[in-house]
C-alpha cells in the first residue's frame, strides 16, 4: 500500500522504515526539511508540503499522523481541506480518546474517516514491532490491515496462549480493532495507566533493596526521628543489577519492562544521569479520571500517578506544612539532613 506519514520524529520515522521493510510505500512530510530528506534517503517519497503529500497519494488516501497529542487538531485542520470524501486519517500518537470521539464526528461531516491507534513499543518498535490498539469504523480499519500487520510484531515473538487455537482474530498478530471512535486510545490510555503502576512497583521494590544497608550507617538510630530499631537487620549490600538480572530468569515478575530496568541498572548503578523528575504526558491522569467516572477503585494506578507529581516537587509545600504542624503541636524541629 501507499501511506502518507506526517511527523517524522523517533516514532514516525521508525514506523516508515518498518513499513518500507515490509514493501509498503510511504509519502512523508514533516515541518523539518532535514527529517524529510533523511527519510527520502532511506527510500521514502518526500513531500515538501501537505498539498504535495495529498497529490502523491492514490485515492482513497490514507494519512497517518505521528505528531504530539497537542498538535493533532492543528494537523487535522491543515490536512482535512486537502483530502477528499472516502479518505482516512489515522492518529497513531497518544491522544485523549475524548478528543477522538469529537474528531471522528467533525471529520465524518466532511466525508472523511478517522481511526485512532494507540501504539506501544517506543523506540524499540522498528526492530520488535508495534502493538496497536485500534478504534474507528470497521470498513476503513479493514482496508488498512496490511499497514497494521506490517507494523505489528511477528506472531512468533510471543508463544501462543494455550487454548487460543482456532479462535481467530488479529489480537495474537499484535493489532486489535477494539471498537468505535476512541476505543483504540481508550485501551492505550489504560495500558499506560498500568505502565505507571508497573514502573512504580519495580522502582519502589528496588529502592527498598537499595536501602537494605540502612543499619550500617552511622547515627541511624535516633529515637526521636527514626523507626530503625534493629540496625543489624538492615546490613545487606545488594547488587541491584544482579537482582534485576536474576528476576528476569523464570521469576513471576519477569517482563520486558524489567529487561529494560536491568539494562539501566547495569549501565548506571547509581542512576547518576537522572535527577528523578518524572514527567507524565497525560495518559495516567486520563486513566484515573476514567476510573473515577466509572466508580472503579484504582489505588495502585492513582498512587503511581501522584508519585510522579511528587517527583517534580509538587509535594514540597505539603511536606513543609507537615513539618510545620509537627513543630506546632510537639515543638519538634526538622532535621537538617
Ligand atoms: O507504550 C509505549 O510505547 C509508551 O507508553 C509510549 O507511548 C510513551 O513512552 C509513553 O506514552 C510515555 O508516557 P508518559 O510521558 O506519560 O510517561
């Protein structure tokens, strides 16, 4: 197939490469001429403008947007007038599903189809393939199956789930039509909520292990401020890279996320290259918001989101206020270190 791709950052450019490796043709556009040029050198068909992109695509056109969520409305606004009824726009970024529902209606009024695709796999997608969670009308989704199939990981990348023989469907091929407009990004949103929780669980557990030598530190026993009463019980110097490594091998908590964690700990045991200010792009907030709307308890996912806020200093005022109250009612002074 010939597909248009707008946005040639890390994700968009790797997706173009993977599609071309599978024999598809890509007409590419980006605000950066250098980014377009680099993809032309890799075999793509360059477009210097959206008009050129539209002209180089056969009808009905299919154009995939791989731009930051905040830029999708502007990109759609620029692109839609250049397309014709029957054409399909695909948003493969991390948009809020509520925006998809609105966009699908707006584009439908112009005779255009809109497909939302939650795409997971990050910078490893070129090599490993991308898991795709798809929302939109069945017809255009079906028409784009060769694209989804090329982007997806090979079926052999995971062993078949026992009992799935004969069940059919595309889930075990790495892409799934989850439902109507917004369904793809809804599933990706919850995927990322889970991602926050898993990340927090590994980080907290490994942090307990890192501090398991607390009893060896001078002056650690302080009846006023520390609960550490049995320092001899906390005298372990664990090698976290080794522990993450051994957990990768046959343990219940092995995962690709743990593989990546083990790699990071091996490269930088003290994580000196990171300050620990953890950003969030919105998916975790939207997950918690959906959970509240549905009255579904999500203590783990919510705590993981709030921990990210704390990591960026958003808890500082509350922490100071805790110290101030403790001082007010008990005359307790804050320790300086
Ligand atoms: O599945 C994935 O490949 C990732 O989830 C990917 O989509 C991206 O790295 C996150 O969206 C970052 O999200 P935060 O900025 O919220 O951590």
